[in-house]
C-alpha cells in the first residue's frame, strides 16, 4: 500500500506548519523508516508530507505520531492538522503538489525541484522502494507535461516574486535599492533572478555556514562575513532571508534605531525573522503568513486543464501498479509451463518448434486474462486460479489484496544572533 500523510497550508495553521518544518526531513524520516518498507519525506515552506510504502493498516497513525514527535507538537495541536491519502489518491496528490496545484501561489515553480530533491535525499539514505521511485518519477514527468501543455507554469508566480510584488507599492525605484540576502537556501537563486528582473544590481549575500563566498562568486554578487553582516544590514534597504536555520537569524536589536525605512522579506520555514522585528519603528516585515494572505486567485482555465492531466496521470499510474500485482503469478505460471516444455523437448527434440509454438499459444490467453483481472483489482483471484489449476504456489508471503483507494502553515546593535544559513 502507498500512503501519504500530509500537513500543509490547507490543513494546518502557520504556527503548526512552522513547528513541523523545523525538524525537516532529516529528522522525520529516520523515525518513520524502521516502521515501513520505504519512505520519502517532502518538507517545504508550506507543507510536510511523508510518502510511504507499507503493508500495515496502522501505518498512518505511526507516521503521524512520528511527525508530531519530531516537531514537539502535542496530540491536541496536531489533531486535525493533517490528512491521509492512500494508493491512487496518494499518487494524484503528489502529482498535483509537484505541478504547483497545491501551492500557496498556484503554479509556483520551486516545488518541482523540491519534489525531485526529496526523492534524491531518500535514495541517499536508502529509504526508497520501486513503487515510491516510480511514483516520484511520474510526478516529475507530470509536472513537466503540465508546464509545457498549459498556461499554469507561465501564469504561476513563485513566492519570491509575489513577495517582491507586495513590496512594489512601497518603492519608487528598484534600481536604487541595496539588498542583503541572508542564506543560500532553496529560494536564494530565485530571489537573485527576481531582483535582477527588477533592475536591482546592489546585492550582497551572507551565509552563517560559510557558503557565502562560493555562492557570491557563482552568481556574481558581493558577500560578507559574520563580522560585517550587521553593518551591511543597516546600510541595506531590503533584507531577504532564506536560510534553513531552526532559529531566527534576525532579531530586533539587529535592525533597531535605523534612520531610513527597511523592508524585510522572510522566506524561511521555520521563521528566519523574529516576529517582534515587525514592531521595530521603520521596519516592514513580510513573512510567509502575510504573503499567503495576499496570494492571487487561481487562473481557472489553466488550473482545470492541469488537474485533468494530473488525474489522468494518476489513473495511468494506478493501472500500471495494479497490472504489476499479478506478475508473480504470471511468471510462476510461465516458469511452470516452460519447465514442462523443456522436459518434452528433451524427449522429442524433433518436435521442438511445434511444442514451443503450442505452449506460446496456450499461455497467451491466461496471461492476458491475468493482466485484465489485475487491472480490476482482482489479482488475488489470479493467484488462486493458478494455484488451483496448476498446483503452483506463486503468492509471495507478504502479498495482500490491492486495497481500494481511500478518502480519509542605522544604529548600534549590541545583540546579534546570526545562525547558520
């Protein structure tokens, strides 16, 4: 059984999502992996999801408990903050997520890369299975097909671009703005591209983990060290944060007492900026919760076409998976028939061609019927028939009936706290 436990901006509050995102996949996956056959954890700024392959009907609760435990949430806080999807519905959900249909900004581009990285990370830790691999690969193929065939990708805006658009009304000229980028995380490159599209040329990057110099050289921007980051922040007009730090990297003392306005855009989950920073005079703070409130309405035509493609792709994935469920029985039948064939050929070598032709014809109809039954979710009947008619025990020890799809968030700075970026 394929299973997805998902907590996202559609099911959980921003505060709950922030706590769930803090541990990240690296701490959630190890709690789940020993309890299931395979797991891929997708952790982004607006969702935390575990996709697993399992034989246990109790796995959904085990996964939910692991996610809650890793985040430190109480059972009361996590209750109702997640949804469970199985088999075809799990695949359909993943395909929609990868295509940007479940994002805060419909059609946003970053999520496709995040889905691919989640699979890569699971491969690195050895927690994938063949079905999880296929599901994530089909998700990427679906995302690319939707991008090429619909206007969703062209219409969809990233969180970075939406955040900059929300800042537009407060700025007269982007080309004069000095920007400090704190972090080299998943949104950093997209932020630089979006800023340059607006004519920004003065961009400086800081990374608490020491990646700033390499990142700056790669993208042709300046970088600063921990010693100079506070002074650079005070000279800047805009500070954009996108680190993977669990703790806020910008706190009120860092921006207090400025003589000119400062816009801070916090793209981190959990928050990179202490909410109290928004109360500092002259500082305007845009965090993910604020950005989400201003997300545009879906472009209905493009979205409907994309969802139809997602549903079709999920149905095809489910059909292939169902057809594969009878393969052990088909293989066992063919091996049994070919063993008998080789015995007969050894006795009558002059009849080899005729015997092979006969066996091929005899196996054709049972093979086609077995695949048809499997597509209908009746693989168990295929196993039972072969066992009854031919005495071939083809059923793996852990094979169970294919389950039906279920339906079940410029002054001195005496205190500085800059965490790893």
